[in-house]
C-alpha cells in the first residue's frame, strides 16, 4: 500500500470574507518576503506570501537559524487587517482539537506560476502538522506529491506531509490562494 502524504479532511469553511479582505488590502502581500524573495532559487520564488503568525518579530536578531528554531508563535499586525484569518484558524484548531497553533501563512500562486518541488525542514516543520484551507482556486490547479495530486475547491481543507517533496501547479488564468495553518495535536494523523 502506498504512503499517503495528502489527505482531504471532512471540514469545510466559508472563505468569502477572507477573499474580500484580501482584495481590500492588496498591500499586505510580501511584507515579509522570507520564503519568496530571500534567495534566488527559492522554491517559492514565483508566489506571494502573507505571514500572519510566526515567531515574534522582536525575537529576530539577524540569526535566521535561531529565529526559525523553537518559539511560541504570535499573531502579526497584519492579522487585524484580514481578521477572518483568525476566525478560520480558531475554527480549524477547534475542529482538530489542536493544543497549539504555530505559523499561519496565506499564499498566492499567480496564473501560470508554481511552487517548485521542495521539502520543508527545520524545527517548525517537524513539530507541527500542516493543514490548508483553500481560499481561491480553479479546476486544473493542484497540490502535488509523487503519485498524489489534489485539486481543492474554495472552502475545502486538507492535511499534507511537508517532510516529503511537494509542489503546487497553477497552469490556469486564475490565481490560487491558500491559508496554511500549522497545528500541534495530541494525536497526529
């Protein structure tokens, strides 16, 4: 039996308010370009990010390894500009019976762009599970692992194993927006 790295959940969410908030605040994209613009060959170089929750910025002293190490996440100020993110995260964490919420990130893959194959490493990637609430999508866009692919609709939620090589394709003329929520539960998977 093949290992499953991608699993749709039974949870569904209303994402219209978040879509509207993102349209109302176009300047919130790429305020913190850590993944997208930090280095030339980033697997995320073709996409846009909004860091909504992570290690408090006051903890950054120029040492990225230390900043990405063990920490207690907090909401960034952008969360109050797009407050439905907080509501969606709390709703998901409640449904999952999560004990802790880590990073929260909104990603946008423009038409014809992609996230290149990569494995997420480091403390955060090992400590938390990753869930996605699909905010905007069109048929033909996909989240992928070797031998697995998912074409999620807005409001659908799925889990993925970020310790395996994964990538996102958007060959369509519409943008793809995802809300990535990292949680810690008593029992994983």
